[in-house]
C-alpha cells in the first residue's frame, strides 16, 4: 500500500483481461477522499462520488474483452468517464488512436502512472464534462464507456454529447454491470436518436450487458 503525498492511499492490482496482465494503481477503497482546495467540488465532483474514478469496476474489463473482438485500427476513439482508463490503455497497447477523458481532476495523473507502470507511451487525455458542449472537440468514429449510467438523469446528457461529437458513421460501445432500468432508458433514447442497438450478456456476469449502438454505417 502506498500513501500518496496528496493524502490518499493506493494499491496496485493485477488485472488479467484479454490475454494480458495489467498492473493498475488504484485507490485503496471507497473511503478515500482528498479535495482540500475544492478543485473537484468546483467541477461537480462531490465527496460521495470522489473515489469512483479511482477504483476498478467490473464493467471496465468487460469492455476490454468486448472490444478485443473488433478491428478498430483505423478508427478514432474517445472513452467517456475513463476513470483509471484500463480500457483506453488496452486499446492504446493495440495501436489504436484513443483519447481518454474524465471530469475528475486526478484521472490524468492516474492514467499517466498506469501507462508508465505497464510500459506504454502516454495516452492522450482530455478533461471532459459530458453535460457540456465542446465546439472545438473533434468528432470521433467510436465512443466507448463502461458503467457510466450509475445515477438517474445521466442518460440524456450522454446521448446529447454523443450526438454532438460523433462522426457521420458512428459506433458506440457501452458496458453495464446490471443497472437495467437506467440502461433501458439510455437504449430508448439512443433508438430515438436514430441508432440501432445490439445487446448481449457478459459471460462472466449474468447481469452484465454489452451494448453496441451504430448509426450511419452500411
């Protein structure tokens, strides 16, 4: 266990997924919190959700496994709510052009440490609040997210963000650990936005679901 100079404790966890072992530094537990200057609070990241970015949640390895079956070598990819960015790291290791994004003020630091820990070059990062519009942000061919529907009301903002920042032909991958009500609402809104959906059950988690949403692809 490490005690960081910023006042929180971390551990390093080995994560075996898609044929590779990843050494991921994460927060020790959900009790960790450190925002003495109110930076996170000013971004809308309050104490009760502050540790969420820094833990390894089951939906992230689920997404790594799912994406391992898709050829994304020519695609530009944006990960929403990347947290520790295990998924972005896995894509980056495959040579895929991926940008990790999160609103949390420490997400970029953890991404950099875990990139170095796993022998990778730096992964591009953007601090993004998906409730906002970014007129200068490029449009992406693929958007990915794992377990981003953990609060009521998130679905409309995420759908709006996808509509604003997706290329004409877009594929969206979302993994969900079992929040069926919020997942179903998100899917309805994506269908209303003109997407088609394919959903299947995660082999390791009977409640887990992997969804792909596509629009404008032949």
